[in-house]
């Protein structure tokens, strides 16, 4: 808390802030202040200390500290509560526990690394420390359980909007929620539901984004934003933009329904119009991907002319 208060005062001051004023504002001794400043420097904050003038914040590290994310975030409810970890097994498990304990809608769990990051279809999600964004978001939508796939589409579109805005790249979505750049996967979304038969209690949306991984740190078929942009990307800025985009779309959905999400999803889709093969559990289907329906299911015209609704599985683009 005291560190956040120090940073807050330094951020708000254009010039140097004297040790005397700062320690008076914080109601601590000059010596205690000096110790906290040293600790902040160890965390990666560049703080200039000039005799007779005082302290000045030169730069902040690209760590996903709650105070960094909260600065100028500007959301109404997403990210008002942020739980930050250096390392977690999986942010999904922690968020699930919080959800069960009635954590408010919009709570974010973020970790700099994960030891058991997981993806769809029981896959692992490589979660290298300080390289990516690994977060889970708790939402409490008033919808039926079968409408939750639209939330995943909403988040996929929000992540694409944020990547476009912050990195100037051109992301695409492979159904349902793989985010690709130049046909390589840069991000993925995992939605886990806690529901009764006819009501959603809460949803945990997990976002995994390869941000500053170098090419040799990526598995085959994967890419990172840095790899594509050939430049380091600010994880804090990207994360803030993602939270803003999700909130904006989520609130609009509550007001106007989800049709606009499907429109935006279609515009980013790499799958529609392609011949696809879908593997799910023990079945395989092949055909032309023609659309997504209002529940987020993929509509596939098989060779016999039948339109099949696909709600789960892995899509391979054939051509
Ligand atoms: C996928 O494409 O298969 C989805 C990947 C989702 C990974 C994220 S990282 C943060 C959150 N915690 C996890 O263990 N998984 C999700």
C-alpha cells in the first residue's frame, strides 16, 4: 500500500518531490521513505534522487502490478479488484475459488508466470515469466448457460481490437477463439462455467497472450506479438486496452443484445468460407464453414448438403 501511495504521489508531480514533503504526505520518516524507494528500485522502478531537489519517477517496469494496471484504466467495473501473483499454478483455479467466494463481477486474477497453465482440450499453456499475459476474469452475466459461448467470442473480438490498437498488427480469429497473426497462434481463450441447470452463477474467462516471447521460446505453430511486430510490446498497455474493450462490449451486449458481437467476430474470422475438418471427442466432421449462429456455434455445410451446428472441437482449415 505504501509503495502504491509513493508511486501515486510521484506520478502526480511533474517536477521533483522533496523527501521532506513526500515523507510528510505519507506520514513516515525520511529514512523509512528512503528504504521504500530502494525497494521500488529493486522492483524495476527508475526513481531519480537528486540532493536538495528530491525524487522523480523516470520510468516504471513492465510488470503487471495492480497499481500499474489501475493507472488511467478508466473502466467502470472490470479490474476494480485485481489479484496479482508472481507465480501461480493456473489463474483459472484461483479465479474459480474467488468466484465461489462471491468475488465481485470484473475481478481479475493475473500472474507473471504459471506452472500449470491450461488451454482448451486439456492442453498445456506455456506461461513463461514476464513474457506473456496470463489472466482470468470473473463475469456474472445474467444469461442461460447455453449462451456463454458468445462471451468467448466477445472476448476474442476484444483481444483482437486491443492488439490492433496497441500493436498495429492484423489479428484474425480461428473458430472459436484462437487468435492468429499470419496463421500462427498468438493468443487463446478458455471459458469455464459455474452454472446450475438454468442459470449461470459465474464465468471465468482465461486469456493467454504471447506478448514478448522471442521466437525460440515459442512452440511450433505459435507466435508472439514481439515476434510479429519486431519490437517489444507494453504488456501493461495491452492489458489495459483488453479490459477496456471487454467492458465496453459487455455493457453494450447487455443493452442491445449480442448481434453486433457476431458481426465483429465475422469480420475477424479466418474460418468462415473455408473448408474445415473438426475433430471433437470421437467424431470428425468435414465441410464448408458458412457462419456462426447466435449461440456462437459454427455452422458447417457437409458434403451431403446438411448444415451441422458445431459447438465444440478443434478446427483444421483445409484450404
Ligand atoms: C487455448 O487457446 O487453448 C486457451 C488458452 C488459455 C490460457 C490462459 S492463460 C491464463 C488462464 N490460465 C490458464 O491456466 N489458462 C488460461
